[in-house]
C-alpha cells in the first residue's frame, strides 16, 4: 500500500502543464505577456534613462527610415509593380542612393585613392573594355563630322580606357581608324558631377558629299573591346552660286515629263525658292500644294491618282500663309514649278530645306549675305 511509483516521485512538486483545446481563447496570462512585450519595445525606443528626448526621436526616426528603405529594396517586383505609390517611392529611393554614391565618389579621399591606384597599377587594375553605346554622328562641315558616344563602365573605379573611332564609306568594308586619348583628345559632355559618361570627338579630313559610317571601340590595358553599333551620316556639300543645292523628288517625278528626279533650291536674305522641272503637258490644275509651318507638300494629280512629288518636314520654321507657287518658264531651265517660302528670321543661313538623307546639307561657312554699298536699299548674295 505504501509503495510509490518512480514517476510520481519525479513529478511531485512540478506544475504539470495543462493542454489547451485548439479552439480555446488565451487566458489572462497570454494577454499579460503581450503587453509586457509591447512595453519592452516601448522602453527600448525611449532609450536609456536620462537620454534627451530629441536624441531619442532622432534615433527612432533614423531607424524607421532604414527599416522602410530596406523593405522597399527587398520587395519582389510582383509586389511593388502593382502599386503606383510603392513604385514611385522605390524609384525615388534608388535615385537618392545613386546620388549619394556619385557624391561620395567625388570626395577627396576616394579621388586620392583612385589616383594612387591607377598610378601604381599602370592600367593593370582596369577591367575588360566593353562596347560604347548611344553613338551619334553629325556633319559639321564639308570635311568634319562630330561623333558622340557614352562609354559602358562598371563599378571598377580604377578602370582606364581610351577610344578608337573607325569609319568607312557606306557600302564598303575598307575601314580607317583614328585613336583618341580619353583625357586629352575627347571633350567631356557629361558635366562636373558625372564625368566620363558622355564624350565628343571630331573626325576631320573626310570627303565632301559622302555618306560615311562610323563605329567606336574602347581600349584598356587588356586590349580592345567589341565595336559599337554603326551610325551613318552624309558630309555637307558646297553650295551652288545661288547659295542652294539639290534634293530628291518623290515618286511622282516620273509623271512630270521632264526626266529629272531632283529639285533645286536657292536662298536670299529673306526667301527660299524651290524649282521643280516639268514637261510641256503638265498644267497648274494638276498640282496640289499645301504649306504648313513645319511641313511642305506638293502632289500631282495623274488621272484618278494623287502622287507625292515633294513631301517633307522643313528644316526651319516658315510663315506658311505667305508661301506661294506658280508655273514659270525660262530659256535655260524650260518649264518649272516655282515655290517661294519666307524665312522667319532674316539673314538665317539655311543648310537644307527638308530634313532627311534625300536632302543633302550645304556647308554654312560658304553662305554669306551682303548689302550693296552703292545701293544700301538693295540686298545681294555672295558665295565665298
């Protein structure tokens, strides 16, 4: 009767945990533990005793900003892409972070370290060169073309590279090359805070009135990188004695009866004149003319069809209300459609009438206007 089991002796004096039913509500003890946890967090936010309140508020604000920033950066794309507010806040945060990195890179300590590393490494700390991007080319004169490009750079601050610009006539594979030092030969267009993000170089001694294609590659200590995409541009032409040039007509030129597929244009101080050669059978009722401030349109009515003779976006804005046209005839040129448009700015030197590769540019250095000193009321044109 007096024998006691070993398990009863071991459990004597212990509080045996009671099992709660899954659907039962938590007792008063659970609520007290929750309140205690919240009180502990509140005390942590208040900081140690004796700390000024402004320090506590500043610390809590910084911690809150860091927490929200971390959450925004770690959110998956499928979450932040659904909310415009969250997406905007995340993009703004990324912009601030990039700005902080850019400013820190421009600091004296970082700049000094980079300079020392480049001097000691002698290029060996550079990365493998990558192909530049955002290539553009623009003719400056009959023989010069400006090429702009952006290097493809990584996070290696010790990276050093120079550039090679290659060019050839469009339609051929005979390339010529010019080497450019990044520091001495390239003009930096990126500004003071983002140096090295956009460069400009000038290619000289090119053939006039020629379509040329360009490509750029970067060169580091480890050799050349891949070539960039090719871009094409046509060098400028020397203007005619009337300070103009020629351009291609639309498909309706075959119906004009003249056999000429080009129009000619000339300019004076205030006006621009275009001439389209026509045959003897074309009449004024067959011509459809429409002028707008930025666009000019000439069509031919051939039977039931209306064909484009000269369509294009104007290179300069005009006063469309004053644009006129008529059919004229001369001994030297035969019959032609004469179109007159007026410049908005007097003495403006036009390099072309229409935008596009079918309308070559002329070199503005060869376009000069002058006033006849013997007759100040009259204006003349001079091609030098």
